[in-house]
């Protein structure tokens, strides 16, 4: 039971770190982006008049569930391997 609780806590921390890194990278890229309008117009031939923000994803709940289950499985597997090598 202790291992299950530890794996759930590990998975939740993994999810927080994963989304925190995603948000941090997006924030950094937003702050440091400098558009080159003249060069963009020369390459494309026209400029967009509307800007879309965000990311289109299929199912964010599925991503969350996969991270949670994968984190639990990884923690249990690594803890089992750690205990086996410690006993030898």
C-alpha cells in the first residue's frame, strides 16, 4: 500500500513538472520572440492579419492519464529493481 501511495505522489509531481516545463518554455519563447516582418513578407508574399494562440490537441485527458499511469508504472518498476539490487 505504501508503494502505491508513493507512486501516485510521484506521478502527480511528474505531471506538475511536465506541465510546468511546457508553460515555462512557452513563456520564455514568447518573451524572446522578435518577428522579422520584412523577411517574412519576402518569403511568403503576404502577411497574416489574425494570430491564433494556443495548441490544438486531441484529448488532454488522455495525455494526463498516460502520464499518470506511466509515472506509477515507472516508480513501481524502479523501486522493485532498486530493492532487488540492494538485497544482493
